[in-house]
C-alpha cells in the first residue's frame, strides 16, 4: 500500500484545530470573550486560504496537462 503524500492542507488543519482550542480557552477559561471570538475566526480563515492555494495548484496542473 502506498503512502499518501502530505498536502499543504494537513499542517493548516492542525493549526486551525489549535486555534479553535485556544479560542475556547480564551473564551471560557480566561473569560476574555473578545479575544476568544477573534482567535476563533482564525480557523475558517486558515482553512479558506489553504483551500484557495490547493485549488490554484490543481488548476495549474490541469492547464499543464492540457497544453500540446
């Protein structure tokens, strides 16, 4: 069985999960609701940026495959 190569999204998903945990800590444990909400918004931003980069890479590879 072949190993799947690590994509650029794998470390970003880990960072996004970490930002969610940090946001929960800020919001519930420290009681700093504004900071918790701010840090919580990092997760979708990171995931959206990683998705954009992956889509651009797929489009580039697709265009290279179509060139004659």
